[in-house]
């Protein structure tokens, strides 16, 4: 169809309104390059207009956004929500645009008749595709400079579909999105539910779960919970608040480690106490990467490929006992270094480092020393739910009447859950991690490195630092009591067990010889 009138607007669907002349014989219109015929008066499409393409791509919401390490991502923004995209995403959006707007038509503008056909425009686009959709061209997209809404040392933000909850040491406030016009939010960080903050968070089913795994009867009133340095219930709450706070200080960064309270040997671990449910709870509010702890290898640089730049929490599920905890030390303090197959590696800036949560049925290797202890916050799970599971019953369903984090919950229960979790973040920001006197971690370490008999024996001795004890007499007594005089258990093995015991207690074990045999004196380490 031919339009012989001079037009002032582009046909419907086109990005640029009018053709323009960029050289004596060359015109550009929308994303296309036209060249006048030798006879003049007519212009045919001959190529793509790269500047027009870049403007259109940006008009569609695509940008280049720099990261803290100087590299950049391509992103797409819509109504202040951003998401990382690939070149393929950008190409697909442009392909859709071309398929919708490429038409066979004829129109006059400024004395020139333009004669594009749909087939010709598509052929030009596809022929030039590889020269358009690459890093060299798309790196010319405008830089996205709007700041991302991030937690800082004093604040944690929780973006829901309908609002943002802001937690500080002073409590929780609700913020409307219209009051955050200067900020953008990563799409992966938005919690895909509505939330109305309520003071009834203390009535949530999940809070009852926390009391149960803390070893506290539901009937005990809050003010009557026995204090154990800082009681275990508060320790659980601040552990979750710490995991939810998406800000990390290199000097105080720790991994939250979940163990079972019940004693268990290396080859007969307990489990089923609810350690994984904590991870599921955190996952409802934070972008969490789950890594199978049984399959992870200390020396495998690609063990953390599940982690991306928007990950806020890394959860190691059922970590194997011989994993070396010291492997995590630099990751916790300097930022996780993530190596990926066939993709660029990246490192988190220390302040943006994901929090680390580890569940294990066995005590981790090299977790006793001063350096290791400064990077751990341990929570011990009482056997409330595992005792029900041993009866072949579903413990969560039996205790609470429904499963957690599913459609079984009403909106009111979701509100109570979210409110309790955000309250935990506020409590953590006010008081920090609340430590308590560990109940069974040291005995579990000892049990998993020695045996049940030795743990029972050594705990019966009521050992005090600074006193001399006869290893010779102890070894003889231990062998006769548990194995009999004719057994192959020897004093050398007993001495090895004593060394393990001292290390776990954080003591030095100084040996001396006397007429009665070998004596040992335990002293507190000074470093």
C-alpha cells in the first residue's frame, strides 16, 4: 500500500518517529538503514542502524550495570525492579520487535519514497544479528546508575509484593514502594507474597517450632525461660536474624552451624531434628543457594556453582563430617570467590557477602581452634521432632496440624510467620548474636573422635585444670572396666584419646614422668 502524503509520524509500532538523513544518499529510519537508488527519489533498506538499535534496546528497559569489581551485567528494569539478563534475552526481545513491526509498505517523506518489504527487513536483521548481539556492541548501552536497595550495618529490608518491611534496632516499619523512588530492587530479592506486618508474630506456628527445637516447653512463659548465659531460644532467634541480615562485616562474619543436641557417634548420626526447616524458613525471605554438603569437595573449585551474584544465603545441607571448616575462613572474611564452568568467576564484596548456614549430623573437621571458633555460631537442636519421627509419624504435621510454608497456611499465618522472622532481624540488629553455654557439642566432638566408653569414662573424672592426674592409672582402669585385661586396647591409644580430649576442651596437656608412671596436667591455653 502506498502513502503519497508526507508523514509526520512513523507507522504504528515503530520506535523512531521520522526518517533522517545522515549522508547525501543514506537515510536511517527506526532501526534500519536506507540507501537512495542511483536514479534518485527512492530509498531501499540495505542494513541496520546500530545507534537506533541501541536506543531501542535501552527504550525496552535494557541497561549495562557495573559491579563492585569493575565488570558489568546486562540488566532489564521495569518499574524499579531489575533482573540480570543475557545477550540472548536482548536478542529475543529485538527479534519479537522486528517480527511485529517489519511490514511491506511504501511511503513518502521529504521527497523520498521508502520501499521496505517485511521479508527484506527480516533478512537484513538476521544477517546482521551476530554483529549486533555481542559484548562489543552492547557494551555501549547506557550505564544504569540508580542505587540498589541494600541492607547496611544498621538496617535490613524485606521487599514483598505489596510493601517493604524495614527492620532496625528500634523495631519494624512498613514502607510503600512509592516512597522509594530513588532505588531499584533485584527481582530475585522480592518475596513473592503480600505481607501485612502484625504484632502477632509471637503466635506463629514457626515460633512454636523454634521453642520446641530450643528445648523449651511451650507452656513456659517468656520471662520464665531459664537463662543459660544467653538462653538458647534467643540464640536461635538471633541466628535467624543474622542470616536474614544481608550485610556482612569481615571482622565479625560467622557461619551459623546447626548440630543435634543428642550425642551420636560418627557412624550413627541422628538427624530429623529440624535443622533443614530453618533453611526453608530463611529461604522464604532471602535468595538462598542450597549445596549438597555430602557431595562438596574441599579441593573442587566448582563446588559453589549454585551461587550467583544475587545469592543472599548459602546453605550447606547435611555437611559431611570430614569437611575442613577452615576452608571457609577466607570466604567468610574476604568474600566468597565463586568459580563457574565456562563462565567468568566473581567475588562478593565483603559487605555484600552471603551469609552461611551449615547443617550437619556430625561435628566438622578443624572446628575446635581459636580461629575456627571465631567464625562459628552454633545452635543445637533438641530432639523434640526426631522423637516423633522415630515413631514413623510426620512430626510437623502432628505437632502443628499442617506442613510449613505451603498453601496449608492462611494469609494470616503467613503474616505471623513473616512478622516473627523480621522481628528476629530487628532483635539481632539491637543485640547481636546471643551466645549460650553449649550443651553437647564438645561431647559429640569427643564421641565422634574416640568412642562412647571413653566419653563416659572421662566425664566421670570431674577434671580440673592445674591438677596432676595419672594417665598410667587411668589407662589401666579404663582397659579393665570396658575391655578386660586381655584386650588389645593399649595405653598409646588411651594417650591419643587424652590428647583429643584436651584439644576439644581448649587445654594444653603437659606430661611428666614419675615413679608411679606418666602424669598429665591440663592447663588453659593462653593464645
